[in-house]
C-alpha cells in the first residue's frame, strides 16, 4: 500500500489552545487512528501532527 492507493484520510479534532486531538479514518484503512498535533508560528500559520492506529501511522504538516 502507498499514498497513491489510499483513500482520503479524514481528520476530526478539537482545538485547545495551540494543540488539537481527535481521530482519523479512511475507507481504505482499517480501524480509527488517534490524532494529535500543534499550531506553530506567528498567528498559528503552521501546523504539524501525527496519526496512529493499530495497523497504520502517518504525519502531516502545513503552512499558510
């Protein structure tokens, strides 16, 4: 399995200060992953996080 064969991974999280926690799932992956991450930089213009389930794991980042 690679990124080209995985359906979209949907994130659902709650924001508390500069952190967020929640869950992630995808139609092509089994189970639900735990998600956690943080906002960084001036006006929280950047974010980074990770998700981990029993059988799959990943990380993400973004900048505005």
